[in-house]
């Protein structure tokens, strides 16, 4: 009984210290992800190549900054090219925890038929799953212009980034 107050005080101090470490690591991870996204976007836009034929557009990976809820979250995404639906896919159990915040979708690709020398306007929209399924309106969206083959990062986020924020890394390669 004499040691109980000391044990409780020590436990409270440990919890406070772990909370401080968690907050600092989470803030550093968000800042480094934003910088990496900006650098990748600068390089992708700087090296467009003219499209000479059909391109296979594929989601190579998704970096999850915020999944939109505590724990994991199910999302459904659509990709449009120049206002026309290209493909849609579901990604279950997205997680923004460090070490688990990058996913590689399996069936997230479509075939583009761009006009030579014309840029393609890409739009990605996302719906967050919940107890009642997916909502009628997209929660998150993002867009970019594709000028040819290569890799293109697209930031997709909700009005409040904590409700859903992702960086999609797309590749566009000529078909054979």
C-alpha cells in the first residue's frame, strides 16, 4: 500500500512521455510527406513526353496521410480522364499509421486514348466507407494534367485533410 502512490505517479509520467513522443513523430511524418510530395510533383511536371498512342494508366501506390477515421478505413476511388470514367476500385483498411501508410492497389488501371500533343485532365474522387456504406457525394478529390508517359503524383484530399488525404502515384506507359 505504501508504494501505490509512487506506482501511479510513475505510470502517469510514462503515459505523458509516450503521448509527447507520439505527437512529435506524427507531426514530423506529416511534414516530411508534404515535402516529398512537392518535390515529386515538381519532377513529374517538368518531364512530359508527347503521347503517340494508347497509354496504360495505373495507380502504382497510394501514400495515406490521413485515412479519415480512427483505426483503418475502407475507401472507394474513381479515376476520370477528360470528364469520362476510366476505372474505379475499392481499397479496404487504409491506415495512416507509420509503416502501414503506403498501399499498392491490385486492380487499379485503365486504358487512355489521348490525342497526340494534347494534355489529359485527370480527376480522382474518393468515398469513405462507413456503417451505412459509401455516401452519395465524394469526400476527397484531386486533379492533374497528364502530358504524356511517365509518373505523376496527384494529391487527393477532403476539404479538411484530417477527413481524408492521400497522394496517388500514377504511371502512364505506352501499350505494346
